[in-house]
């Protein structure tokens, strides 16, 4: 865990007025990389320099084009060109000239400024850990300060103050208790693995459950009419005005903070139980924007989450390929509770409908990350660089060699996800935040995936066992007449390929490939050739479903990828944006 360094607190105000902090340089770097990569700004590339114009201002940046067309810039040399000289980029000038509405540009500038401010707070207040290589999983969730390596708003966290950042950010590593609400049962929908009383006994323990019940009984004679719901303490404060009506009407009763201590993970809204690490990871909605998304939870997905996890778990357990290799596991989302009006026809202005995305909880099994003969590692750690100037994985590369270690990484992480797609017809959002590597002394052994309730995709006629698919129309009224491409069911298998390639390759393993080239002179082309070779070997050993493999055109010369910044600039959060990129898996 990072240590708070209160002696340096006076530095922050000075840093916020500086023009060249490392944090600001990084934000500018990632913003320009995204603008060029997503083809939002035309550029001319020659001799290691990118020349481009935004509005009336011309710019130059040094860097190179890496795999999948990703732009990699030198943060120390991104300049705007003035008469007879170059100057440091003025962020407001750059933002103001972008193709977006004034409101969207104002919001983007606020989020970039907030990202810079929180990054500078980290620099000023957190004592760097000399080496993170020996930390356990929960400590690493706090110690990985870097944030998203692509999105420029990687610490936007709208609505967070510096005090909130110190209390609830993963970097600060502060511990806090959950806030608890008692809500009239008619306004709660739940999918629990056991009877309600038994569930809360198992989750909270006798002492905490008794305390909450006693508080409730003091506040109402009708305690049996209420069910429990945890809420993030920041969210409780954020929703204070919105909650006032149902609290005044006794439809919600505030029970205060109680129970075990928790700590934020890299995702901020998913929390680790520090008091009892073997207990569930708890995912709670937060009304804040980070990177491209509002971090609430889609209400339909909360009670669907256990059904999807059960579906995946059944497929894994019935699959002899997985059982033989033991290289794939999931963090089971086994329970969900959400505020929901009992009348589907109720108006959107009713508090239960307005607050439904903001009041829910998903319980996630922590056991796949516990103990055994292997250790768990957040996948994002693979592309980190430590205080000694060497990669986090440097001891492992020195021990096993580039070729052997990368081959095993591909076998242990890419192939299990690929198998789920081509053998079973299910694509998952396998980005670094959703992946945990299990390893034995640095040797990759298996991968654990999580967070399926909003991101699993399939095509009906590409499912290998359609009878095992959940009956979604019976799970939530939103699904009954929903078209393709809105929830979990897609119209074309190309969408499944795009989800896998985007999350596993374009915005994930490309960072590992770039690191290998930078530090070990292991060319990116070699990296992707290894991926291609391993996929070819998998196909050779899978004659029974070879025709299914060929339906996923992974080797096309050009592919579509999601445009994360374009989506943000559009101001249309629900719409998807894409652009075309070169595919390094395409045979030369």
C-alpha cells in the first residue's frame, strides 16, 4: 500500500499552477495519441515526427506508430508551433479547436484538469514504493497508480474532491465502511443464492447483522417490511438531495455506516474486503464519470449478473478442454440487489426509477484470487515500470527469457478467452482491468476473468449450446422486445471479434508488446507472430470446431476498433463509434 506523505502537502498548490508537470505532460500525450489514432485529426508522419493542425494551430510531436496503428508519443516533445519557435502545448487552446460542442469541450477540459490534479496529488502525497514486485494482490490494487494507459481522462472521477480522492481512491489505499440503507421491499429486486436471512448472515456475520437490525428496529416498528442495501459512503453523500423524499416518506431508512472495512480497487467502484479478504468483492454504483463512462450500474444487469455467471460457470465445468488445462476461471457474480419500482408502467419521475442506476450492489466471489500454489496479479501490472527504471516483469524475463515467457503468457491468457469465443460462441470484455493473471514464481499458469453483467456478447446461431443460454426475456422487462446489439445478443459475429480484439489486443496486450520492444528489443512483429503461431497451433489441435474458428475472421488486413475519445467528444454516451485500423495478425 502507498503511504500518505503529509509533509509534502504544500507542494500541491504550486504544482497546479505549473505548466510542465509530469502529470500534465502525460495527459497531453494521451490526448494527442488518441486524437491521432482515432483519426480525429489528420497528420503527416515522417522521420519519427508527427505534424498536424488543430484549428489554426500547428503542432509537432515525436514518436512512432506501433501495432494496430496505436500512436506512441514522447511526452517530453509534443509542441505547438509558434513563429520562429516551438512552445509547450496550451491545453485550453487545443481543446477549444476540437470538433465538439462548447459544453462537451468544457466538460472534457474539466475532466483533463481533474486528472492532472489528482495525479499531482498522488505525486505530492504518496511516498513511492521502491518496488511493487513483492506485493500481494490486494496491495497491488492500491499500488498501481498509473490509471488507464490510453484514455486521457484516466483519473477524471467527476464529483470527487481532493478530500474524496484521499478517502476513496485506490491509490490512497484508505479503508472505509459501507453505508447501509433499509428500503421498503416493494422497491427492491434481488437475485440471491440463498434465502435472504441466511444470505445476510453469511455476508455480514452475526454481529454486523444484529447491529443493523437493532438500528432499524429503533427507527421503525415495521422493520420486517424493509430489506438491506449497501451504498458507497461517497454515493450516499452525492445522493443526499435525491434520497430526501423517500427518507421523509419512510420508504428508505438510513442506517449509517457499519461492518467490515473496505478498500477501493483500480476500478474505484469495486471494493475489496480488508477485514475479511475471503469475503466477496462488492461492486457499487457511483455517480461519477471516469474515462468515457458514467460509473453507475445498468439496473437490468444487476439481477441478471448471477444468471450470466452461472451460465459461464456451467460451460467451463462441462468443457473437458478447460478441465484438462485448468487455465481459466471466473470471479462469479453470485448475488445482486437493485432498487426497482414494482410497477413496470410507473413513471420515470418516481424516485425508485430515477435512482435505480445509482442504488444497487453486485457480490463477486473472491475465492479465485485466494491462496493455492499460484499468486494472483492484476493484469495491468504486466506493463508497469518500477522505480528502478525496469519493468515490473523484469525478474521473470531474466529468469525464463522473452520467448518462453511470452509463449506461456499467450497460452495461459489469450487462448482460454479465444476458446470461449470459438468453441462456445461467447465474447467477453477482456481488458486489463477485468483480467487477473495467476502465476507461479512469475510463470503464467491461468487467467481469471470478471465483470460479466454488462459485457458478455453472443450471436444466437453461433452459440454451440443454445439450450444453456439464459432466457433473458424472463429475467427483465427491458429484454422482452429489445433489438439486437442493445444488450447481450448481437446480430453479427464481427461484433464478437471486435469485442475480443479491442479489449484483449488493441487496448491491452499492445502495451505489453510495446514494453517488450522498448526494454528487451523484442520486436512487436515478433510478439504478434507468436500470437499468430499459438492461435494456429490451437486451430490445428481443434479439428472438431475448425469451421467455427473460420467464422471469426481474426486475420483480416483491416479491422474496426472502438473510438473511445470520439465517443466522448460526441457527447452521446449511448452511441458507439469506430474507426479502421491495420491488423498485425494479418499474414504478411
